[in-house]
C-alpha cells in the first residue's frame, strides 16, 4: 500500500561493522509535523537522519519517502538538509551568500543543466524567508554563526522543499540567537507548511514550537505528540536517556 | 620583442601556450585550493616527470619511438597517477594524504631510474624540469589547445557541481551528486593541465602556477567567481612578465614565472595589510 507519510521508516536497523547503531526503528512523519528527535550522544540521531537523506543504507527494514521507496526516490529537492554549522564548511572559503544559496539549486535543476532563468528570484525569496535578504553580496565567512546557519537554511529552501531535516543546527550559535533561530523555523513550519525534522539538545528552547517528539537511544523509546511526552514519568525518561532529563514545559 | 614573436615560430608557440596555461592552470587551481588538494598537483607533476623520463629513455633505446612526443607518455602517466591517487585515497580513508606521499614517491623513484638509464640529465630533461622558451613545438601547442578546450568545456558543464562539492561535500552527496565520479573527472582534468603546463613552467614548478595566483586572489575576493577572475588575471600577468624576462635574460621561464607570481602575492598581501590598517584607523577615528 502506498504510504501517505512524508517519511515512513519501518523496522529500520543499521549496523556499522559489528556495532548496532539503530535497532527496529519505525517512525512516521506526516506533512506539516514539527518533530524533535531527542537522545543522548551516540544514540544514533545523526545516523537516522543520514538514512532518511539516503546517505546511508539501512542494514534491514524499509524507508519510504513521499510514498516512494527510498532507493527509487528521485525528487531530492523535496527534502532539504541543514547540518551542524561546525562541520558544514571552511569559513575561509571565498563565496558570497548569493553563491552559497544558489548552489542549493543543483537539486532542482539536476546535473549538468543550466540554472533556471528565475534562479535570482528563487535565491532572493529564500533569503527573505530567513530574514537575510540584505546580505546577498557579503562573503559567507564574515557572517556570525547564527547568520551562517540562516544562510544554510536558505540554501535548503531555495529548491522549495516539502521537508527540512536539521542536524543540531544551533551548535556553535550564541545562546541569544538560538531563540530567534527557532522562531524562524516555527514560522516556516506554520506559514509554508514545511515538515521539520530536528535533531537537538535544546529541549527547553524548542519545546513550545514543536508538535511531536521522538526519543531515540538505539531504538525509539517514545514517539508521539509533545503533550504526551510531557506526561512521561521520570522513570520512563531515565529508562530512555540513561539518567534524569529535565521536563519540558 | 613583438618583432621577434612575429618572426620566430618557437616564440609564437611559447607565448601562445603560455597565455593558454596562464588561463587554465589558475582556473583549475581555484578548485584545487578550496578542496585542499594543492599537494596533489605536486604528486601528479612528479608522475608526469616519470612518464617524460621514461619516454626519453625509450626514444634512446628504441629508434622508432624517437619520433614520439614525450608529452603523450607524460599525459598517460599523469592521468594514470590521478586515477591511482583516488584509489589510494579510498584505501586509506582516514589518512587520505598518504595517497599523495605514495604517488609522489613512485613518481620520483621511476623518474630517477629512467633519468639514470638515459645517461643522466640532458638539456631535454632540464627543459621539462624548469620550462623552456625555445622547446615548445607546434605539436606541443596543439596539445595545449586541445587540453584547454577540454578544461573549459569540463568547467562549463560541471561548474555548479564542483562548487557544491568543494564548498560542502556532505551536502553535495545529500543532493544526489555522484561525488565520486565528479571528483575522478576533476582529477583527470587536473592531470591533463599539469601535463600541458610543464613545457612552459616545468614539472617542478607547475603546481606553483596553480596555487600562487589563487593564494593572492583569495586575499582579495569576496566571492568564488571573483576569486576565479582575479586568479586568472594574476596567472596571466605572471606568465607574460615571466616569459618576457626569461627571453631577455636567457633563463628558464619556470623560474621567472614563479618568482613573478610570488612578487604579485607579496604585493597583494602588502596592499591588503595597508588597506586593513587604514580601515581600523578610520573606525577608531569614528569612535572617538
């Protein structure tokens, strides 16, 4: 049966050499969800994102993206990706903000094809969505960490994705800018109905913007509405995380 | 000088090849530098030397091969070296720079053997090592033109893919870019440029023409395209000034081209420093 979810993982496991990283993960994300994936270090969060993005193949289980089998999925532009700022790029790279955002159009145009005629408008639209339209001629290296991360969101947005996957995007960003960063994500989710999958440690900061929570530590310990997550007992949380976790409000 | 160029074919060959190399070496060099592969150019140039030395040795021992342009064997050696570098980079995934050391040693080792077998250094080998104004034949020029066309077509077709791959490899792969193949093609084209450049700048100095103009441009450029334009401008300036001085001073053009590139780099660094201190002074002034 054709899946109606944006992302649909069934019984996905992943093993690296002899180490089991993910075990029997079943996770469904529907259009417009804002899902936060929480978990301790080494719980397999980044591996899970890489499987969704098609960068890693699961050892077993199935991945469906927008109703298509993961390996047959061709519309790469439907899923945008924003990685941790720290491993994203070399800050001395000579590139303008415009050039960086335009590079996201490769997904839309495909290999060896010219950029579309309206590419300039697409770049300006993407920059406007993240509030950085006046920075297009700046060099990417001269921006602050928070501003750079907005540019990487714009690069993901320029191909008009239906879903954005973000791997700890606020690592290395000043605390005061984290709030406005999440406000911007919530706005994209609300106004453009973009599905968001966010791996994060900022449980408290992000809590009033998300709709769903998934708790991961090799397996999924909880997946459901944020409200149900808030009802979990301390024991449940300890069982998942290994030690006590603050409740989110 | 202009009259000499009009009268002598060898000078026409040298200047035409020089101008073409001044374009393609820094053009590709920008991608090499931002991908942190500057030492690979060195490794490949030494493999090319092995090919050239091998060809010179064979031409001595097999009379029939004396007619073969050593550049062809040099090109084959360079391209094979580029494919092998990639193989070793994948084999030693966590120590990728080992691939450069392995290929470079192999290149120097084979070069030493072939040069010894060919009875030591000849003027031919000297020309290949440090470049030559007089040794560029019409056939060499045609090879340079063909390689230049390949480079320009490659960059026109793959510009946005190479930019993405250079800037953020993980994102490029997540975008569905066949990173492995694009990279392999890039390495092969780099090998071709190295083989094409060695007649003018020489094998030992070819990587300098790919890196020094780019090093200067990166201090000034805000964007990637700007870095490309400035690199080509500095590359061409170095080739023209270097060739003219080599002609008048009767010395190897490789040396004069590289030294000119270094002077350009130093001027750029100095100008940038003066400009930056002027900006800081102005900002301090406006704060008072």
